[in-house]
């Protein structure tokens, strides 16, 4: 079955008489998948590090010994209580058959928790988890701007810190889509602001201003400004920093939505600075300077065409099976070349 909108997988598993025996976390945000999978392990076993009630292995290990999955789920913990079977790098070709076999005759009371990465909507493993009454499918996609607001406040609150509204806006502009990367940056900020009680804008600028997450911003700027020579290096750095091609494309979509709005207002006669100040959230000075360089290269009709192209690229990454890094790189090159032509 699919996780209900707004649902919490860990709470569902922990509920009395929960029927769920298999939980599948899939999607581009590996950090979010790991975070939620760990929460489910804790819900089942009480402690993710309990050697008697938690067993971890890879999807490749399941492929090598398919019966192991059902055997581990049926095993009785030495200390009593349910066991969590945590499988990393699960995929159709490694675990789908073993999971299907287990669900036909689910002995014991252990819960199998799978981290699978990206899966198409035709994936056997995904369809099995979505359709079976004893399984739960949980999509893990990159955080939207609205999601990031909650992640920022929740993470800093867990460190005993309040956060100023302008600091939240600054952080939302600079946080990447990957949940694990974002929490890492916020943990670093919390350590910087330890003992203050409240994170101010100056704290956020000092701790996160040179974040690795900003590599995506550098990549977006290179594409939007037509700096084709900088693209390869910027894309490689963003991927090494943990960003996925789909996540990068989504950041580009949000950025070109802002460019399109500003360009449309400017074309209608509004001064460029006033048009940029119409954005929510308002760009900070460095971002405003970059936007001022980019907008003249992208009149509304060309910005709209770029947006349509990016939406198509996102669809291709999710559904066609084409190499998503190649698809993303090709789109970045096209956008950069269009920006170069816009200067002439």
C-alpha cells in the first residue's frame, strides 16, 4: 500500500497490530530515505544499534542468498521483541523476487526495511510494495522550499535554538534538496550558534555561506549566465556533494520560474530592481546581483521555453530509463548556449 499523504511510516509500523511486514523507501533523496528507514528500525527494534534485534545487509547479499530475507524475518531475537531486517541498495534485480516470496508466506514477526533509490512507476519492487496489504511504499523526493522551512526550524529546535525569519529565508536559498546534506549543514550551524538560544542572519551567513550545498547555486549561475566553460567542473562538484541530477533540474526549474517572473515584470515596464524585489523570498544581495546579470539574457518567451525544456528533462529522468546524468548535462549545455546567444 502507499503511505497516506502526510503519513508517518515509523508511527504506522509502531501502531498496535500493524500488519506491515515490508517497508520500501525509494526516490532520489537518499538522505531522506536513510533518515526515515532508521526511524522505522527504531520503531521496530527500539535501538538501531541493537545487535540482537537489528540485522543489516545489502541487496547483493539477498540476491546471493534469497532465502536469507525470510529466514531473518522469521528468526526470534535472543532478547525478545520484533526484529528489523534493514536492506541497503535494494533493487528489482536484487530483492524483488525474495520480497515477493516472503509476502506469500510471511513467517515470524520481523519487519523488512528496504532502501532502494530511484524506481520507475513500472518497477516490480515498487508495484509490489504499493499493491500488497502487508507492504508499505514510501517515496523520498528532494525537499521543496516549503519542506525546507520545516526541516530548518525542526532541526535547529532539536538543538534548543530558535531561528530568525531572515535567517530561515537565507538558509532556504542555500540548502540543497538532499535531506541528509541539509541536516548536516544545519547541525554545523547549530554548533556554531551553541549557547546563543537564537540563530540570527549573521550566524547563518557565517556558518553556511560557503557550504558545499552552494555548489548547485554555482552550477545554476554558470548555466543561466552562459558560462559554458564552467559547467563540467560545477556539475561534477554538485554530484560529488551528493546532489542528484533530478534535484539539480528541480533547482533550475525554480530558478527559471524566478527569472521568468522578473523578466515579465521588467518587460511590462517595471524597473529591474523593483521587479526583483517582487520575488518571494527576496533575493539577497549576491543573488540579486547574479539575477540582474541573468534576466537580460532571458526575455519572457525564452525563459518560458527553458522552463518547458527543464520540465521535459525532469520527466525523462524519472520515466525513460535514460542515464539521468547525461540527460541533465545535455540540458545544462543547451541552456548555457541559449544564454550565450542571448548576449548577442
